[in-house]
C-alpha cells in the first residue's frame, strides 16, 4: 500500500562499532527518502569512526577498518546527512532504542543539534511486536492452534510451554536456519543439548548476563563503564572495582563468579613468584 505522506519520510539504518550509544560510532548509514508523490532517493555513506572496529561488530556487518580507512569522519559528512534528513519524518527498524539515539549523539559530537521536536518517528519493529506479540499466549495459539485458557497461572503456563516445544519440533522439522554469516544448519532436533544450544542467545558467565564470555572465551563485563573489557584486566588496573561490586547490590551468584575470578588471579600471581 502506498504511504500517504504530507512531507518526506526517511527510512534509515546504521552499522556501528557497537551498541553503546555513549561511546560507539557509526561506520555506515543508509537513508531512503520517500517523497509524498512516492518517488524515492537513497543516500549511503561509509564513515571512518576514528576508532578500531571490534571484530565482533565486523563479523556482523562485514565492514572492516580497511574499508573505512580513507572514508570521511562523521563530522565531515554531518552537514550533508543533516540536509538529507531535515524537514522529514523518520522510520526504521528498532530505531527508537538505538539508531535515533546514536545518530543524535553523533550530531552532538560534531557540534550540531539535530532537533527532533515535531518529527514523527515510526519504529517498524514495535508495530511488528505489538501486532504479533511474542508471548506464551501467542506462541500457544500459533503452534498449537488453540486459545490458552487460564493464562498467567503457573500450571497452565507450564503445561502450555511443554506443548509449544513439542509442536515446535514438528513445525520446524527439517527446516533450515540461516545465521548472520549465511551458514545453513538444521538446529531444531529432538535432542535436549541441541535445543538448549540453539535457544541460548548469550554466553553468560553469571546467570543475569552482567559478565559474559567473549569470542576468546574470556570473561568480560557486559555493563557499565568497563563494558567489553575483561574482568581480569579491570581488576588489575582498578582493584577497588572488585570491592565496589562485592558491596553493591549485585546478585549473589554474580559476586560468586567475580570472587572466583579474583581467586584465580591471586593463584596465578602466587604461582608466578
């Protein structure tokens, strides 16, 4: 269906060095401007972020340091991006939580104020999630073709979850899955270990994900000012960070994990003497 517009609507997407709005940078921006008459214009810019692109980010968007080495900084292209966006409404996928905040942050770093007052912002992901809820009631309806009675009672939800998993085994039997590297696999198997592996979205060290494993199986912080840094490195350069965590309101299991890492470091230090 053709969009009914009274002014341009710009769809945009960012590729970045990471997901921390406060410190990460844009490495690519693509903008598609839809005019009220239905005509479109596309503008894509590769951007030198001025910092190394982490390997885990490059693995996702396939943009490496060499690809942006001779590209302009965001500050250099900010005026042309601003001109492309001005007097337009905005749209994108998950842009309210990440793309818009990071874009505004980059403009401010470049000394430009990108004023969003009066700008309508459409987040396509939120429309999808609200119209196609991803809760147990919706899953039960989709896979089991029945309405879930007595939802949010422990017994009904537990039984429904069991039935949904059984139905998923039938529904996705011999169904290929394509990962972010375009690798094809068939992960939905009637095997607990395979199902557990596929349903895990993070590699947590503690249970809540404050500490996770990186691609080298090192424990790294997943929050705060040291996000992305190894726990051992932080405890080496800022020893009181351990004390702060042990006294702060972190889960006991998280404290157990950092205590074990601290003991391992002390053991390695003693062994080296």
